[in-house]
C-alpha cells in the first residue's frame, strides 16, 4: 500500500498525492446552483424494468470449430456482417505490436478468386477493420439482398487471400499514419501510462501498434501471420439484421464448413501489470483556455471475474449527483465541462482513466478532488443510491451500443475475442444488478487502492503552477 493510501485510511486529509504531503489542500469553492440543480437534489429512480432488450441470438459451432452467431432483426432491410479473430491479439511486445492490424488490412486489399466477377469487386469495399485489446474485427453493413454475395466474398478473403506486393506498401503506410495519429491524440494517456509502467513498456502503446515496428514489417511476415493465426477455430462470424436464420446458416456452412484448421492458437503473451512506479505530476505548459486533467490507476483485465464490477466502479465517477469531481467541473458553467471515466482492459491487465476539462482556476482543485474521491472509494462502500445510478449508467451505455445492427455485431465480436461465454449478453443485466456495495469496495481496493496513480495536466503554467505545487512534486515540460 502506498503512503497516500495508508494516510487516507487513517483519515489524514493532506493533499492526496503520493509524492509528498502538503500542509493544506486547495481551498474548496462553494457549489453554485445551475440549471441541473433540481436533478441533483431529486434524481430519478433507477429503472426497475429491463434496460437491455436484446433480440434473439442464435449460436452454432461448426464441426471445424468456427463459432457462428446470428441475430435476426427485421426493423430495417439491412445486415451487418463481422469477422472476429481472437488469435490475432496484441502480443504485448513492442516489435510485434501492429502486425495483427496490418494482416487484417491486407486481407481487405487482397485479390479474391472472385475479383473479376461482376459485383464482387464492389462487395470487397467498405469494410471497417480495427485492432483491439484482445483481437481484430472486420465489419461491413449492407442491404439485406446482398447477404449471399458478402458472405461469399468474406469467405474468399479469409480462406484464399492473394496478397498483392504492390498494395502492401500503401496498406502499411496507411497503418503507420493511423498509428502516428493514435499516438498524437492519445499523448496524455501515453504519458500517464509511462508514469506507471515506465517508458517503452508494451502496455504504454496503443492497440493499433508502434509506427516504427510497423514500418519494418514485410509481406512475408503478413503471409506467415495469416497462415499461423487465421483458421476456423480462431474466429467467429457474426451476422445481425434482416435475414432468415436457417437459410443463412446453410450459406455459412457451405462457405466456411470446409475451411481446414492449419493454425495454432498462441498463448496470451500480454505481460501482467508490474508494480506501478512512483513519479511526479507531469504538467505540460500549453496555451489553452481550459485545463485538461487525466488521472489513471490500475484496473483488472478481461480475464478477471471482477471485470464487470470494475466497469460499474468506473461509472461512479460520472454521476452528477454523487461524484464530487463531477460537481466541481459543472458548478460554474452548468454543462460546459464533463468527467469521463472508463476501465480499459487488455486480456491480463487494464487501466482506469478519469479525465476531463476544467476552467483554469479549478485545475488543482479537480486533481485533488479526483484523488480524494478515489481514496474514499477504497475505504467506504458506495451508497446504495449512487451504486444503482452507476449500474443504470453502465447498462444504459451498453443498451445504446446494442441498439444498432453494427453495434450489436461489434459487441458480439468483441465478446468472442475477449473469451467471454456465448451467452454473456443474456446474463449481463442480471449480473450487473446483482453487484453489491461490498463487491465494488473489493474491486476498488484491487484497482484504485493497489498502487500509486499517474497524473497528467495540460494548461498554461502561469495559471496552474500555484495550484499544483501544494499537491506534490511537479515536472513541468514544454509541449512539442
């Protein structure tokens, strides 16, 4: 247990930063009433009825091991088709990060045996693809009448790819540029993770990969990766929308049933979280009109049975009624500012992010408040009303994602790559509602109470230095 959390347990209310203990916390400002004050005083009661209204979901495992998930929705004449590959997961190494995404990109650019047939070239376009914490997903949406053509094209892309040397360079260049953008836009998160894991640790890299490593990949490496990791037992086919289940199953069996297993499922090599390192508040001197604050602590991984409790724990910090930090950023300007809190998980480890913009005059107070709230959550069970609100927030966000064909197809694909049971969504709401305050306190101690937080602040030094200095050691850096 770090020094701060030991002091918090004793009720010592000095500045909640592990780097030192200032004599006085920042002076708290009184909350002023805003247009949403009535909602804060009397929030609506949580829903008693089901929040997740799922369509019927059918599962089948083909004799070759391929998982097929079908969900029939006939409200619109559209279909979403997804292929999820869980063997092509981030292997947790700097040099290998990004090869899974490049292979998926090359599949989309590969020449199909049907490339010369009318309509099939068009069907190969407009596939969305991405590399995520536990695998890669290829997804497309189209008119219901095109389902046979699209399934046939996908089967050809996966089973008989003809990788084109000419297209390889352009595909790799696009992925390098995407990786650079991901690093640039996620600069604050990368800095916070470096505080915790150390610079260069694989867990500090975005899922899309390391630009320098991607530039070194070859076409032969992609072909080897495909032959080693792409097979029916490593993937799932997900179809959501307006189609007939029986005839579509027959189509899938015809196109994928003869796909032979030549792959080996690799072990998950993502390194487990190491002891998170102590450091300084990293502050970046930028000429902004508002300050940006980011706090990160460990979170459990996808393989942990406490993953659902961790997601609900994160939702506690977004509650406008019970979250002190949320009240702070809203009390001057109503809805001008916001707090976002998420537990982003890899297979074996994760990170809980709490971030938000705030007025320059309140930046130090926001850092103090977030860390104080984190400390309180490790000592006390959440109030029953706050916990129910967090559950509804979590379920409502999930219901919004599942309301579209693409959202449901993507969710089912991600659940497969994460290794969840096929009926995971069927039981999600009942498992969420069954969580107790004791469950949340236990996961809070495994996450927020387990190690020192990482803190990053962006904003003009001339406004922020006097606010941050009382909180501990601050390393000021010039933005590039």
